[in-house]
C-alpha cells in the first residue's frame, strides 16, 4: 500500500472509530484527575479549569474528553496509603468530584447506577462515577465502607501498592496470603451494598480469594495481561479464565510500565532514581517531573504504542472473551503514556487499531460501553437480593482476624 493509501486507510479507520464512539462511547474505569488537582493546585478549580485546554498540566479536560469519545468516567477518589488521615483525605477527593460536577453540569452528569449511565448517554453528557482506590481508605471499618457508598462511591480497589491488614497487594510482600476472614467480609458487604469489587493492584492470591467469595461480578479498573507483560500489577491467565463464570470485566490500562516489558525494566531504574532524589516514585509534581525528565534524557525510555495496548486486548479477548473486557486508562495517575494514547483524546486511535485487527462493531461496542454498564447493573441486581435477606455486617477486623 502506498503512503497515501496508508493515510487514507488510517483516516477511514479513525472515522469508523469515531462513528462507533458516537453511539457507544468509552466507559473509562480509572482516571486520577482529583488527585492531580490536589497535588498541583490543592483543589483550586479556577487555577486548573478543565473547561479549557489543560494539555500543559493534565491528561484530562473537557474538550479532550469530548474528542476522545468518553461517555462515562469512574473518577478515582484515591489517597496515598502513607497518609495518616486517609478517610478525611478520601472525603476531600469526593468533594472535589462533586465540585467538578457542580461546575460543569452541561458536560458532566452525576451517576450512581447503570440506568444513570444510560440516561447521561441519551443526554450527551459524560456519566461521572467514583471509585475509591485502596482499602486503606476505609480504615478497617465496614461502617466507613457503607458511608463511602452513600456518598456515591461505586467501587473499591481492595489495595493500592501496599497491603492492608486484610488483603495482599500485588506490589508488596505477602501478608495474609490473599484475603483474611475480614477481607472476605469486606467483599460480602460490598456485594450487599452494590459496590463493585475492584481487583486492580491486588495480589493474584487476593484476586482468587475474592472470586471465591463474591456473589457479584468483579472488575479490574485498570489492569492488563500478565502473559503479555510480566508485571505483578497485571492479571494472570488463570484469573482471566474465571471472568466468564463470574461475569466480571477486566479494563485494560495504558500505563507503559504495565504493558511493555522493556518499560517495566526501565521503570524500576527510574523509580529508584526518584527515591534517590527524595521523591515518591509516583510523584507527578513539577519538581518530581524535572527529575524524571533528567533521567529520561540520560536514558531514553522505551516507548509503548497503541499497538502495545491492542496486543493486551487481543490476548485478553482470547482468554476471557469479548464480553469481559473494558478500558481503564489511568490518566493523570501516571507520568508517561503510550504514543497515540497521550491523553484522554486518544481512545479513537485504540478503537481504530482494533478495527484494523478485525474486531467487529459488536465487539467494540461491548468493549467501550456495554460491558461496563452491564457489570454495574449486575452488581445492583445482586445487592437488591442480598439487602432483602441480609443485614449490614457489624464485623470488625479484631472479631474476625484476632
């Protein structure tokens, strides 16, 4: 094919992708904009107004969400595990999301249910949901878990990068061997509430224990395939194989250090360099990014691409089936992004790549919209049944784990 022919083909593929997204927009499982707003401007929404182009500062703003064909976003209400005040910090994150919704009602629609998501789509607004990242934010309290649900949180990632007392993280030393008795009770209470159990970040042992315990579908809000890139944050094939029976959804992430093996090795060195300079390895402040930039200039980082991410989706479809896939970019929660997926405007490039690989319109509609909406609806259905027969749990960490 000539270069002009290649360009024409690429243009046609992008046109098809945008047409698909106009009808079945992306439900993205994880975006860290609230934390970025905390870190960069301490929640001053005038200082970084997402109504305009914030390319110089953020991966996310309203014009680029629109350009990317995003129809629903789970905003992460993440707080670092080492904060001494994780619960109030999480409440601040929730407050940030609510203020964004109040500030941009024409673009962002509050959403708590699958029906809310569909209504937002009909209105042409971006359904805005919340997910709490890391079980440390409930402070070992089922009452706090219920409180977060009442404030609108619709998933809880059981751990972040470090263990909690009742669940093991993928990137920490084994603690309780998966889920403890209290950890299993957390999962059951989430089922009763209708809060999705998110298994990104958790150890494979925790994934398996959660699947053994849950009566509702689970999600992986931002994880890729371990068989394609051997990183502990990714999902082993034996877990992917269990998703059809569970009904859950694995939402592929774009983070280069989770999708490209060469980037895994480079990132380990870059993280050590950050720590040597006195920064947390996930710090994305201006000062920290200067350290990143200097390291990258000396040792250019391996570059992930749209094709890299598509390779994960091809594998995950083969193992779990197309009914169990979604997208969770992790924008504004990572320092680096793949070529072609630089920010939230890039989703059409991924859909075009999958279109060229033979994914049907039906397959793509499931990936972008239908699977994620279905899994939240299924969690709601499970909760209705459980609430009719099961009282709120009063268990404590001490009563179950000693």
